[in-house]
């Protein structure tokens, strides 16, 4: 009987450990198992230099979503960025999406500056106003070579 109780205790401990591991994996992996609590908005940029899928989207320094997917529009040679925003975030049609750098040499993220119009962007809509990434290497080379 004593051996049976020890086996049950070890089994319960193993199941509890597995459940904790699964919970931490889901939370750290930012996986949403129970439905979509985000909506998708896209924006077109002439350059997204260094922006990656999974990058943060911020409004006033607060994370409100992430970059879901990046593709190339081969007709206009523009980068199309698909962003997943939290459902509670309401964007006006004249909002501006900008590619920014966290710190001097940090990761790129999308900064959204809210607009003032009453019209809202719906799921699958597009931000028309965008500001592309600033390429630091190009700026430095312009400064160096034009200074001579």
C-alpha cells in the first residue's frame, strides 16, 4: 500500500509539473488558444529596413499589438506590413504608422500616432499615412562623403 501511495504522489507531481510547463510555454510564446482578441490592419512602407515579424506596435510607448506578417507588393515595390492590434484599440483613419528604433541601435518597432478624424479603421483596413524607416548607414555616408 505504501508503494502505491508513493507512485500516485509522483504521478500527481509529474502532471502538475507538465501543466506548469505548458502554461509558461503558452504565456511566453504569446499564443492565443481561446479565440481571436485582435484585429488586423495593414500599412505600406517604401522601406522597413530591419523591421521583423513579431516586432512590437506601440502607441504613446505602450505595446498595443505586434507585426503579424511582412510581404512585398511587387506591383509598387512597397513593403506591406500586417499588424495585429488589441481589440480595445481604436484607430482613426488619419492615424500615422512610423518605423522607429528602440534606442540608438535597438530593435525596430511600429509607432502609431493617433489621428483626429471620427472615421475608424475596421478589421482588415489600411493605414494610409506612413513614415518609412530611417537608414542610419545612408545618413552617415551622406554626411561623410558630402563633407569633402
